[in-house]
C-alpha cells in the first residue's frame, strides 16, 4: 500500500542513493545502441560558492533537458565541474589564515600559499556540487572537472602558447579596472556600479600667454571633475569642434594650476557643448574615455597612482617630464604617498586658496566598486597580457549571424552582436597567486620566452643569450644544469590568468582536449547551453571564440538564456534589501520537486521569474495531488506496467483520456523543442491535475463501483497506463516523487524493468474526435455550471435546476448519456429542455449551446444584482485610481521598475474582475 502522504524529506535522499548506487547518470547510461549524443556542459560554479536561486533555476532547466533526452534513449552526458574562482578563493584562504593567526601569503611564499589553497579546496571547496545533487541534478558526477586540475591546466597552457605564437596574445600597457585593495586587475563583471552622493568640482585652467584673472573668462578655461586628484595626470583639455566658444583656443595650451604643466586644447566630439562648461579635462592614464581621446590626439599618459591607490610621483619620470623643478618638488612634497582621497581633499583646498576653484556642485553619480573588496576601483595604466579578441570574435559573430549557433530567446543575439562588434582587447592577466600562472619567462633584457614546458623555455632563452653574446656556452650549461643559478637571469611572470580564460575552454577541455579522447569525438560539439544573460559576453562569447579557433566548430547549437529570479514583488534580490531567498531553505520546507516545478512553470522566455514561496507551496500541493490520485487508483485496482491498444478501447471515457494524453505529449514535446519550459510544465499541470485527477478519476468512480467487469478491467488498465505516463512526463520536472511512484506502483510480483530515469519517454499518437468532443462537452459544461453557481452565490449544498435552451440532437443525446454525471458533479435537481430561457435565470453558452440555471427561489435576485453592481463599481474605481498614478510621469520615471509593473498587474487584475462581474450581471437578465 502506498504511504498515505508523500514525505519529501525522507524520500528524496533515498531516491538519490538509489540513483547513485545504479550509476544512473553516467555518460551514455540507458542509451540505445547507436543512439545520437546529447551533451551539456554545466556552467561551472565557483569552488567557493553555495547554491543561490539563480543556480536553482539554471540547473533545473538543464536537468529537464538532460532527463528528457536520456529517457528518449539518447547518449547523454551532462558534464559537471567547478571553477577555481581566482580572487574569491584567494580571499577565502587569506581570511582563514588571518583568523588562525598564521603568516600571510607574502610571508609564507607562493608555493606554501598555493598548498594551503589546495588544502582548503579538498576540505571545504565545492560544497555547491552537493547542493546541486540535492536539487536532483543528474550530472555524470564521476566526470567532475576543475579548472585547475592537471588536464585542464595542460589545456590552458597549450592555448596560451598557441595564441601567443599566432600573435593573438600579447603584452601591452593599457587601462584596466584596478582594485586598490586586492592589488589586481579585475574584469567588468567583478565591478558593480554604486550610486554615490558626491561633488562636481569646477577648476579654472589659465590659458598660456594670458595673465590669469578669475574675473576675466578670456584668461582661463573651466573644466569639471568628480576626481580632483586626477588633475595631477591631466595631459589635455577637449572641446567640441562645433563649440564656437572655444574655436579660438583649439591648438593652444593651458597651464595646470599647482603643477605648471602646459597641456593642449584639442577638438574632439567626446566633449559635449551642452554639458557643464563644454570643456573636458583629459587624463588618459586614469579614465577609459580619456584613454580613447588621448589615443586619438597622441596625448601623454601619466599614471600618478601606486597600486594601492596612493599618489606616486616622486620617482615618476612621466610625471616629472617637462616640469620646472620647483613645480615638481612642490607637487611631490604635497602629495607623494597620500591616499587618493586625502590627495583629493588637499588639492581642492589648494585650488580654492589660490583662486582656481570656480564652484562646487552637489553631484549624484555612479562610482564603480570592486564587488569583493567593496572599494572604488581605479582605471589604471599598467602592463598586462591581452588577447586580440577582435580577431577571434569575427568567426564567432559569423556563426550566430549564419545560424550555426542560435540564441533562445532570439533577442539576446542583439546583445551578443553589440558586445562582439565593439569588442576591446581582453585583459587576461591577474596579479594573484591562485590560478594558472602565465607560462612566460623574462630574460635580463626583457625578452619574453613562452612555452608550455619550463625546460623548453629555459633552453630557448639560453640559446638566445649565447647567440647574442650575453652569456657564454659554459654559463649557459651551468644555468641549464642548476636552476638555482637562474635567479636574476630568467624570471617567470608572477601573474595568473583571468578565471574566464580557463572557463572559455570548458566545452572541449572537460572532454579531454588536447588529447583526442573518445569523449571528445562523441560529445563535442555539445547540444545546448543554458545560461544567464549576464555572462553572454564573459563566458558564452569567449567559449565561442576559443572553440572555433581550436576545434574549428561551434561549441553548442543552441544558447538558451534564462531570465532573472526576483522576489515576489519583482524586486531584484540583494543582501542589502534582505530579500534573498535560499533555495536550500526552500528545499527543506517544500521539497526539491516543488521548487523545481515552480522554477520550470515560471520560466517564460523573456520574463523574469517572480518567486513567491506560496507558489512553491502550491506546486507541492500539485505533487500531493498526483500522489493521492495514485493512492485512489491503487484502492480501485489500477494496473500499472501494462501497455494498452488505444484503438481497442470500448469506453468513451477511456478513449477520451488517452486522446488528451496524446495531445499533452505533443504539446510537451513541442514546448521543450522550443525551450518553452513554462508551456511544457503548464501542459503537464493541466493534464495531471485537471484532466486526470479532477475529471477522469471522478468520472471513473461509477465504473469502479459498477457491475460491468469488462468496463472495470479496461478502466483499471487505462488508469495505470495514464498514471505511468504522467510519472514519465513529470519526471524531468519532479524526479524524486515520480521515481518513487514508479517503483511503488510496480507491485512485488512484477518490478519495473528500469529506473524511471531510464524508462522510455512516452510516445502516443491517438485521437478519437468523437470521444474528445463528448467528454470535453461534459467537462466544460460542469465547469461552467460550477462557475455560475459561485458567481451567483448559490449555496454550495443546494441542488439547482438546469435547462438546455433549444438544444440540437447531439446535445439531447449527451444530456441523456451523461445525466447521472451532470446531476452528481454539478449538483443539479433536474435536467430539462426548453425553447427559451426561464425568467430570472443565469444564462451561459458552452460550445455553441445555450443553457440556463433558474435562480428564482435560490437567491435574492435584486440583492444579488446590487451586490454585483457595487463590486463592479469598486473594481472600476481601483482601475481609475491606478490609471491616475500611471499617468503621472513623475511616478513612472522615479518609481522602481518593479513597483510600476506591480501597478500595471494590479490594473489588469481589476479590469478582469470588472469584466467578470459585468458578465454575471448580464446573466441575471
């Protein structure tokens, strides 16, 4: 006997153990001989990470695809793994060392620190993979990869060296996002913009050759800045070429206050005549836009900061060039070593005291911060390693344009093209110790030697320096034989590669490349990628570029981009708002199946998921409904595990439910093929809950209780057959409960041939139009009668009269055939026909036929009309109130997007309510 209630907390771990014991998710498990491959690589979560709600959505959708294709008998691989997360992991271990009062990484040295990181990874890292298993992710866990494992490290070295030799990796001095706390370059994805209430300082720069007079605008040009300390690095002022105010100054020079450097006035469209004074100070070494302006006009790049964000100008040749010694000494004496914000305050004070400060405006603006350090980042001019992304992007752009890789939804292709067609060199070096150390060595004259193997690089370097006479053959032999003598002669680059560099190789490196493994030949290219929109550029595009360059084939056919998971009000989740939802908490409360089904049924393309825990509770109830339906079927002798011939069925009821099953399978298959997960889940929900639980089993009760043994036998077999298909169709969405039901309904005598995760995906092509029309008429008619009763406040226990108005012959036959069901299900006292609807009756139409419920004596018609009219008036008043709010441009412009959307949704709800009430009023005649 099936347990009375479904206990997710007890059953889910047991099912997980069953899958693990059977190695159910190994690559190719359950596949037919010669089956086509289907593969997905998991977006590797950070080794430091824990499951968040975005992971839950992303991995649920991947698992739905994987389980469906596995049940179709395909050769499936879902490749799991972890990203080493350079900055995050290094921070975790450094904090751990500090908490334990152990020496810091600098004190212990690189090798010892890296050992500590590996120790931490083995003991504590990767907990998120266990959480993914708890979610039900059916990855081939035996194939888990790590972006720092030996195989992937070898792939990284090979790619770096090959791209370097192809001229696609190079070293250059450019601006990067620099984190002054972590002392490393960071990617754009690791930068978050924060709104800051700051100031806009307006400074006067004297024009060369004119006596500066604060009262005479002809003697100066005014510029504005939010970062006064960068004045120390200014090398130009830009004005718009169409700005007549400054036409005479273009080509002239102005003098920097305090510093004395003469800098040119250049004409550039970057300067906006409508913004501020129309003149813009240009600091090419400390602003990304200024860097581009400076490049166009060959302006000098003067970096005035040290790596920690302090002022560094004492021994700065770029800064001191062309300065009078006295000016340089004054600036050095005032600013050298000051923190950037202390320097800002000091420079503003000096400008004001000397008459160069025109004014200060309050200014709210966005300031980039390091997402982990929390400090404002600096655009910083430094030597870094770069990938020629523009060259690599060209074939990746063509792949999407020509349809070899497709984005779903398709609108994300525009985002992809916007990024790829305006791509900048990709900075791939990071000033960290945890990561793939760059395989480059520097000789005494700065010559770079790059190779996968250190010994090969050393040999090349020694040969080079012997050839040019720097060292003798004997010295070369000594250096080759004794690595300790190389210190100071040959130095390895200390930097590591950007984490995204190794993850860009994920679709082929995880399959064994650069070796030509069986897995690589079988599962590459992968079939689909499921990812969030925020990493289309950082990960998806880079996988496209690397895969096309090294594999000469796109890494995936389809990129499905899912939306964001927000809270129930539509607000973005954040710790500061306190609205973050922990999926593990949800799993503990509602079960993994309920969370998964909620995610899937809400994953409409192009629409964010508004997650309300009450919705999860509702879909837990759906699981309970299927469980209880199985218990009811068991108590009535349902037969599972037996195939049926739909064409041989005799009862219209059974032919109808199999027809509906066939239609549902077609709907689910079409939805999944189009990545419409919500439509697939919705079709299953409607069929399982409405068609089967609410109607089929209810209509089958008289059969089960009747005397016709043949009808009973057929209905018991159809009931088991349909429930088995429900378990199979629901399995990708709710794997734990369905696997349990699959096992417990088999019975002791005939256990299932396979686990449900390996069972055959349902395929039925059957349609009985007559049976479908007949039973659907009954279902819709009863549903409409119930709806009218509810709208008219007819007491639930009261039996109502029912009249068919001028019915045709088919309707008359149906009324006779379904007389008992109509009376029982709709609580009817009588079923009659008439040429016109009786007075004081509620009238409605079902499938073209007119029907009426006489209400006289059942309700107070006049009072009911008044109640309905009042309710309709109230609903329309709410519509008017919201319309007034939405017509207020100030409200729409200033309110958060989610608040505006909430108001629009409320309006739609009130409009629908009013329309429903008007319909009810009209029914009263």
